[in-house]
């Protein structure tokens, strides 16, 4: 089945920021589906069909019956086939379908929620709820739906999910794990049974309803720093700032908290506090810590070994009297050090993904120092590479190192004026496009990258084609003096 990233890359031309917002929304929307007891379908306009739409994601509620037994992802329709969605697009507001005139025992209630990002509607959520007639909603259902309505309005306003918070740390707990609804003063107006049980694990035996949750929770936490921080996070959510999740331990129990501010239409409306008793989960997790530590230790040792190899090559280079040998060894030192940077980052990463910006920003000064004898050019970066997996990071770092080194070594001279090398990055759902330009002498008019004999360019060609499955072009600039290298790396199918 196609993933969200694949479908957005194939059928839309959304910028990277909008794609990231939709990915964060989908990582969060199981909470919305559970609170609303609804199936959620995410529809985005397509670039290929004019007024066409495609369903790129679907969620079913864990708290009730699904409205759709079949999978709707990859369905393609026109706006004319979705009058409710058309009304939402025209008004920019949440639109609810009128109930049918001849209501039977149940009916499918539909609503459409525009998804805003930076003031622009980029997608639509269709909310389908199986409604039963003649059954009064419970207190839990009413509390869930009211909270869900506030969050859906925040999606329409563009204030949920919170843009500043990374998706990997804001997911969970779920609504069914435990939910507390606070009013604008921070007092509990509803607590689900699971939330009450979680507080009982923290040895609280009083009444939650009507209590100031922040003041009530602080004495339950033994660690004074954790207690103060959790109190501040609860109060911060009430004051209008959604907080990252936090895990606390008290009296042998481990409870996970997450505080969500509710500001529908931009007005404070209290907060949601989601809680989950994870005591048993953490006991099992401790058994895996040693394995994770072993993997990180392997990356650390590989980094140390590579640095040792680089040091030996550097020592050999200094002892050599042949300039060509010294240059070849210096280039080998740089290549080995580039790979060591990736392993160093992985040794401190909780998974196999790395922030490529950090590596590149450390790599560029290292390359500049090696090339200082040939030129005094300055290297700058425009745009962000973002987070990539290790399989992509290692060849990408080596390719960038070779291309930048090639520009510094051959485009400028030590006697000439200071030059400029610019690394420009544009990342979308479909690909990562990198342009490395310099204002130096430029390659010859008849230059052919495929016929280039240099070892560095041969490495670049091999890595781009075999490891990155991308393309590279290198030619004289037509808008100014110098050389431009264009590298395009597909991201479809990347983790």
C-alpha cells in the first residue's frame, strides 16, 4: 500500500513545510478519531486532475464502531462528487451535513474540517460518524466529543498540531488510556475511569472533580524537580501552551502525562491532560536498554577506529615528500573522517536517523581547512537537509564532501580573490534537490562528467547512481562565472 509520503509526492506539489504539517497531523489524528468516535479520511487536492481529490490517509476509532469497513486510501474523486467538501473549501469553515429526513435506527453523520497551515487550506478531513438513534450519550462520550470538537476547530484554525513540536515526541498517550478535562482555571471537570486509576497508582485517593490538578499532582511526585516541572506543564497548557509528554515515577509506579491546550477560535477553553499507567511497559523496556546501548557502543567504536585510521593516514602524509602522495593521503583522511562523522552522530542517536544539517555544518569547516592552501573561498548553506536514515546519510555526506572539495580545489587559486561556494537545498515529499555553485573559473565548455577521470568525481558518480539512486549534473554556469552541480535524490520509499 502507498504511504502518505508516496501519495503526496505522486499527486501533489505541496512544499516541504506543508507535507511535514500533514505528516504531523496524521501522527496525531488517532487521538482525534478516538475522541470523536469517527472515521477520518484525509483528502488533498491533486495537481494532475484540476479539481480532483485523492484520499491519502485513513483512521478508524478505537473507541467505537467503524463507519467504513473498506480502505479508502488512494480513492480519487472530483470536487463535484463531494458537495460537503466543496462548501468547506468555499467557506473555509467546518461544515456538517444535515441529517436525513427519514432517519432510521442509525445514520452516517458527515462533517468536513479544512486543514490550515500558515493561513492556507492544504487539505480536508472528512469525519464520518455512525450515529445511533434513541440512545443517550454517556458522560464519557460527551466529554470525549466536546474535546474532539475543540481540537478539530484548532485544526481548522491552523493551531493543531502545534508547529514547533516534533512529531516523534508528541504522540501518545491515547484517549482511552486516561483523559482529564480541565476548565479555564485548571480545575478538573471530568476524569475518565482509566485516568482515575492512574492517579490511584500514584497513591491519590481523594476526589478529582473540582480539584486544581496542578496543585493536586505536585505532592504525589517524589522527585521535586519532576514535580515542579509537571505542575508547570499542566499550568502552561491551561494558559495556552501545549506541552510535550512527560513521564514521572512515584512510589514504584510510572505514569505518562501529556497536556494539550484547547484554544478553538483562538480563545482559551481549558486543557486536556492525557495520562497512561506505563509501569509494566517500562519494566519490559529496561530489558532492551542494554541492547540499544550495545548498538550505540558499536557506532562509537567504529567512529574511534575510523579516526585512528585517519590519524595514521595523516601521519603518513606528513612523512611523505611526494606532493601527489600527500594530496592523495589528505583526501583519504577527509573521506574517512566524513564517514566517522556519521557514526559519531549515530552513537548518540536513539535510532538509525540523523540530522544531516549538523553533519554538513561540521563537515564544511573540515573541508575548508584541508583546502586552505589552494583557495580562500567561503562555503555557505541555504535550506535544510532535515533528518534522514543512516543508509542515506553516509553516501550523501561523501558526495557533498567530494563536490565541495572539488569546487574549493579546482575553481579558485590561492593568488586570486576570495570566492564563494553555496550549497542550496530544497526538500519536498518527492525528492531532495541539492545545488552546489561556485563563482570560480568554471569547467571547460566540453566537460563531460561521465568521462571525467578524477577519483573524486568517479566516487560521486558511483554513489549517486548506486547508493542514492539519484542523478547528478555538473556544468558551467550560464548566469555567471563558475560551475554548478545539481544533485537530485528521490525520497520516495525512504524511512
